[in-house]
């Protein structure tokens, strides 16, 4: 089971990036997925989560700081989850990670930390660096 985040880079404030989280060894649709970020000197924080397709509500959740600017989505055919990031700000600069868990809890459950250690996610990929700077 492997996850790989990609798509990071340098972008100017107000710009956009799309991050991808690709999976090998399992079907991403059966897993809840979370995007997290960690800026230098700061703790890791949840950015957005999407529940497993096995969760009837198919919910998505966004941190307040990114709501309205970021969108999480799935492409089951490509076994990939995306994080579309628009109107990027300097404070979005961080290493972004994706994580997966086979549970059927809601996206809010995962992103709010109710899952406990590692937000309840069992699988974590290596991060991709996003730098927002002029």
C-alpha cells in the first residue's frame, strides 16, 4: 500500500495548483482520504478530507482557512484524489501530505481529529512542497 502526493511547486499569490494523491496497492475509492499540511515551525494541520465511497453521505470537509478556495475530489478511474487550490496565499506555503484510511467515518470525523493518533489515518504518503511567493 503506497500513497504518493505530487503537484506542488512555486506559485504567486492568487495563483492555483492542483495536487494529486495517487495510490498503488489498493482502491482509493474504498478509503477515506485526507490532505494535511505542515509549514516550517508549525504543527501539522488538516486541510481537507473526503469520506470513503462506502460512506453513504460521501462527505467532504474543509478547514476554515481554505474553505471556498480549495476543492477535494476523486477520480476513481485513475485511482487518484485531487486537491484543487485556488487563490493561494502566502500562508498556504507548506509541505502537503495525503493520507488514507479504510474506515467509513465521515470526512468531518477524520479532519476534526476524532480519529485520534494521526487523525485516524493509517496510511501516509510523502509530501509535496507548495510555496506561495511573489
